C-alpha cells in the first residue's frame, strides 16, 4: 500500500508540473500545528479589522474536516509569480501609482483555479477519488497548510517563504478523499533576520509572525471599505493597491526566479500608471481597464480613494486640478479623499476658496469632517516625475 500511495503522489506531482504549477505538497486533512490557536488570537485581538467573514467561518477555516468531513488529504499547489525586477522601484515616481506585483497581471484566481480544476478532474478520472478545489476565496488557512505540506514556511511577515521562489508564490488547494502520506513540514529558515518587519511603512507587525491587518497597507487599500484613517495616509505614499515592502526585502528572494507564466507578467498599463489618468476613471472605464485584474474586485470608488491619497502624497501641485474635479463625485468616499489631497497640494487661499464653494452643499458626515480638519499646506514639488 505504501508504494502505491507513493506512486500516486509522484504522478500527481508530475501532472501538476505539466499543468504549470511550480510546486506541490501533501498534508493530512487536519488542523495545521498552532493554526487554530493563532486564528483565535488574531480574531479576539480584532486584528482582522472589518473582514468579518474571517470570524464568521473561523471553525471551517481552522479545521479542514469542518469544511469537508470526507477529506483525508490536502494537496497544496504553488505557482511562482516572481516579478523579476524591483517591485519597489516605482515608489520613487510620485506621479505614478504603485500596484502590488501580484496584481499587475491577470487575476491569479482565474489562472490558478482553472489549473486546480484540471488537476482535480485528472485525479477523479485516474484515482476514482472525490475532490474539492479552493483558492484564497474559501475558508482555508493556506499558508499554515503550505508549511505543513513542505511547500514553504511562514516568515516573520506571516507570508509564505520558499527556498526556491522567495516570497512570490500563489497557493491553491485540492481536498481529496485519497488517503495519501503527508510530506515533511518545512522548517523556519528566517533566523534572526527582521528585514520584513523593519520595512513595513505602518508598523503592522506587533511581533514577529503576527500581523494587525488594520495597520497593513494591503488591507487598507483592498479590504477596508471606508475612509482610511489619517495616520496611515502619508505612509501609504503612492501605493494604490496592496504593498510589497515586506515581501520585496526578504533575503530569500535572491533565489527567486521571474515568473515564466504569461498571465502573471505585468500589463503595460499597470506597470507605471499615471495617477492623473487613474483618478479620471468613471465606473465603466474602471471596469473595462481592470476587467481581468484582481483590482476589479474593490470597485472604482475604493480604488480612486487610494489614488487620491497617492496624489496628496505626491507633492505635485499640478495634480490638484484632477483632484478638484472629484469634489462633486457621487461617492462620498471619493469626495473626502479629494479634499484631503487638495489640502496637501494647494496653498491656503486656494483651498479655502474651494471649501467656501463646496462645503455648504455637503451632507455626508465623513466628507464634512475632511473639510473641517486643519489645513496641511502644499508640499514642495518632487523632481522625479514623467508628467
């Protein structure tokens, strides 16, 4: 029996490689070591912010048997999305928006899930087993499972790190009724390094291996639906969707390889997009530009909110005209961030003139609060622009 299950694993790995996956590991369908307690502590501390779905499905997330009682093994699949160049280089271009490396190409959910389904169909056909496939939209603790399956380990930044691919891996899982021997779990290879913790612009790590999502720029720009707290706006810089800082500084990236998957290669329009162009997107334009991108999921209003914060951080007074165009936007989220941006880009007389013209007709409490905050004044122009 042992030899047959070993052969089955070998065949599944080979098929996964043939389908385009860069790694595959096997774990038992049971809670990953320490994952349940870690999730409980994360939620009880409120570190999940307004991601209420994490609390609502905590039981299914922490125990694979709760999600599917018939599961006996979990196959963890990994796909490299290594960006090749420095994903932080664009932070110096203040008239441009920086998008996290994983979101510069095609939506990975579409690519990974398609391949998971292909592999799952093959398993059903050749092994006569039942399967269920999951990407990160399901209540699955992907990173602890990936560590248990030997694919990588969770670094101090809580993300998965691989000795072969650094911090650049997409994950997906196949739960199956096949009873396969688990692989040896990967051990932690971070040592005393704290580079990822020191790189965080908003101090989102209360301690190594713990994250307060409420302070994380990825959470703030993607998951958070309301106005972003003022204390985080300046540290966001020109990060308009996600944040790569803690990932990009990981020393293990020296072994990373640029992805060869065409779908993950950066789209030209997302490599160095101009803030002024992005701020001009209406809902229809937004949907068209990001039709196959994970960015589409947050909607136009949240995205333009992020863009306006980047404009306010740019120090480029010329962007004030575009921000001013949004003072009458239907979305209070957009109007509020336009005010904040203008408060940093304009001189006081110009800002007060806009306030006199627009505040009286405003009825949203959050937007009124933005008008009434202290004027911060225009920042000096930045030299590094291509405007």
